[in-house]
């Protein structure tokens, strides 16, 4: 009898997660009832936000429960369908998470056309990743021609798309990344105007000042911490700061204590706003249409870091926090 493999949250991490926080289990293969379809996972997404959901307590989404499957973005192929409009062999995207198979309903599945773009892009540039960059940058950041946009975590899945959109809007784009290889990719392949390798920098404040001689108009913040402290010292009048993520803080066991930034925001009349991409759900069609057009026109490019094998899912997740990935971190669980 075939089985469904699942990763469940075995325990809540204290600080940096370890492999022991996850358990691989096998369950009976589910059978679709009326209005359901059985899907086989082909790609699944691992994302920094998942670390926050492993903690107990209030957040913008409910925490994962110990003993339950870890949910997240997934792409798969229909194996058996009792849903009108979905048939065996169709590709769909959904949120069934870290398992090799799942039952989905029509409202939980977005049908994909593999002839338009690789199906993996539904988890990246043509999915929540791309939408996060598009909506956060354009709604809050509102970059204008000739302005300076700084993106931290610029070689990550969201950061590289945000930086390219800033270039499309005519801005000078400065990235902050964690290796020379990533810096070279951002400069040579994606057209960033300057990139700082923060892991090699002896004085990031001086390097930022040199890279942003006209100051900073928009800061797309993916990391928080001391890097963001340095960027905020360079804000221009009327600067805008979309706060997308704070990956440098996710594994701290004690609350972070840093400079108080209110005076800097006041002096520069700056706007700092956190956002969750789900808040923009009515604009998803607009964002996906724009991203797809820019992709067809070769105005944006994307990178994927794919790890093979469902059993390596926790390893792929943990690698996010050591900065191994260039672009979107994915696990390929099966062939198409």
C-alpha cells in the first residue's frame, strides 16, 4: 500500500531550529471524496516566515501546532480528481505544505499552465514571492526615477525581484548581500548599481555612504538588525521604508535591543510600514499580470536554489538562515 510522507513539527525551537524539531512520519494515502482531488507534490517552498510560525503566541497568522504538518506553498500534479475542471495530470499551486500528497478542494488550488512558465515559478517570481516584492515596493516604497533604493537581503527570493522592479521604475538600486558570488550575480545579471557584501565589510556604514552619495529614498527591509540601523542613518526627506522581513532577528532567544529610530523618522519625515502580502489579496491579479509581462519581456530574471528529495526539506529550511541560497529556496520532491 502506498503511503503519504509528512513532516510534522515535533517541538518548538529555542533559538536556531535544528533537525530534531521536525519528524518525518508516514500515513495512509488519502482518497478523494466528492469535491476533492488528490495531488502529488512536485515542489515545495521553504521560507523565513515559517520560523515565526514555529513559535507559540500571537502573530499575523496562527502558529503551527506541535504534531501537525507544516503548511506552506506547494506545487503539484493531480493524481485523482472529483472536482469539475481539474483532471489527472493538471498542475496546481496551493498551501498543503510539507507532505508528498494531499487532498485539496477547488478553492485551495490554483491551476497552472506549464507552457507559460515553469511550474516552480508559482512559488517564486509568479507567486507570493514576486507579489511580496511588487506590492510592498510599489505600494509603500513608491520608487521614482532618479531616487536611490536600498534592498537588504537582495540576493534572496523577494529582494532580487524588488531590486529589479526598482530598476524598472528608473531608480538607482543598491543591494546588500552575503557573498561575493551573490554580489556579482546582482550586478552582472540583474543590473544593480552597487552591492555591498556585509559579511566582508569592515565598515558597512562607510560603504553604504559611498554607495548612496545622494542618500536613501526607499529602503526595502528584509533583514532588520544592525544592517537596517546603518541604512536608516542615510534617509532622505520623505523616505519610505517597506518592512518585509527581519530574518536577522528570527532566531534570537532574547528581544533585540537596538537604536531607537523614531527621531530619525521624525527628522526625515519618513514613512516606515510593515506589510503582509495577504493584505493585498484583491491586487494579486494585477501583480501577477505585471510580473508575467516583465518576465516575458526579460525585464526581470529570477534564480532558484533547488534541493532534491523530500527527506531534505528540513535541511533546506535550515539553510535559509546560513544564507546558502541564491534566490528562491525550493525542494523538488518528485519528477513531473
